[in-house]
């Protein structure tokens, strides 16, 4: 099948991750449930990456599980989570955060460019404080956002300050966290716990892995009994080494960041091509997603040539996503067909 731009989840595993998976399968019998060398090594590498030796981390197979279980661990059933109206936990998790928390409510807030703002968060916190309304407990940020924009460090810090002032935790949905760091050019520590983030869901699937996400608790006390929550939910693989080993490869020599940088570069190149064709972009291209305005007949003509892309994400526009394996030739091929369809 040709390269597609529908999502970075269409991409295959990167070669280093495949090699790590094979290598983990040639070592014979090792301890199950995370007591293996790869899981231990990955934990050491994550603590070094975030410059925080006392953090706690857990592997789960899916992004839905990482977000839902992390939020459930911070909330009681009578609590609520403040998030953007287009946050993935609201629009694409099939109610998993509510399900695993036994009813925690998501309180959605509008915001330009897919972002929450401190005033909007504070208004939602103060909107009602009576016993008849679910009590806000967590602010959830998506980094990079669902429209491909990236929160600046000062934006995260300002929102976290509001959250802390009202006794709320800060959760970061980082399905494309690597792409956000590639854009920001800062350390992972500077973009998380150093600006007030309590829990990060660090995505690997969109960054070159086949399966597996990380839930990172920067406040270790918040991870109390989280391992039991993961097990009860059915997200503790017996052979956890096959989730952890590819992460070791991704974290070795900064491969996670290079994969993200490459995807971001290809998105910038694709966006430039759209602009040259006179097609307006809906949002700034800061990660690996490009949202472009297309007339329905033009979109249909491009799709008829075998290209897959969506327009149900966020505020509309047609979304094109670049991945770790997108090449300049792939971008050029798409643009050639777009130009042909434009006539």
C-alpha cells in the first residue's frame, strides 16, 4: 500500500523497534509481568530522560488505557476533569475516562487553536462549587493539541498555576508529546514537571512503535496502587517485555526525538506545498499535522486518486498527518495529485 497521510497510526514500526522486539524474543525464558531486563532498563532510561529519579512509570498497551486509567487514578466518581472541547479524551475515547473512573465527568471548554487558557479554566472551576455539581479535580491538556498546535512552556505553567491554586492536578495527554518537544526544542523535564504537570501519558504508537504507551507520574505518591488499577483493567500483559523492549530502542540515542523531528519537518514541507497551491491552512503547523481547507469536490477528487485523509477532527478542515517514515517523495506525490485535481 502507498504511504498515507490519514494518521501516524497508519505507519509501520520503525526498524529499531522491530529489532528490539526480535532481540527480546531470542533470550529464552525471562520473568513475566515487568520483572524483565527490558522493562527495568526502560524505567532507568525514562527517569534519566525526565531528569527525575523518583518518578513512577507504567507501560500500558493503548493510548485510551493510558489516559483513562491515569485520570481515574486522580479522581473519585464525583469529580470532574476540565479539558478542551476537542480533546481526545472527550471526542475519541468512547467514554473510557468516565467508565474507568466510575463516572467522573468531563467538563469541556472552548478555546482557540485547540488550547485551554488560564481564564477559561478558572471560570470553569468557579462556575459552580455546590454539592450538586461534580467537583473539578483535574485539568487535562493535550500536547500537541488535536489541531496540531503546541502549548508553550509559559502557557502550561500559567494553566498549572491556576489548577494548583484551586487544588487540581494537571494531566498531559502526550500521544504526540515527542512532536511537541521537537517543536519546542526544550527538555522533556522543562515541558512537564518543571512547569507543573503531575502525570504524563507519553505516546509511543504515533512515534514509531507498534504498541505501547507510558504513564509517567512525576509525583510518585499519586501512583499509589496504580499497578493494581492497570491489572484490574486488563492492561497488564504477561509478556510485558514485548512492550518495553521497543521503548528501549526508541529511547536509545534520542531516536524518539529524531522520529518526531522528521515527521514535523515533513509536515512543514507539506504545508508549504499547500500554500504554494493557494490552499489555505486552518492552523499553524507546529507538530506533524496539517489542516487545510478544501472544497468538498476537491477533497473527493484527491481521495479518488487513492489518498486517505479525514475532516472529522476538531473544528473541521481536512487533516493530513506525517509520520516517522514520511519521505519527501511521499509529500511530492501527494502534491502532484492535488495540483492535478485543482486543474
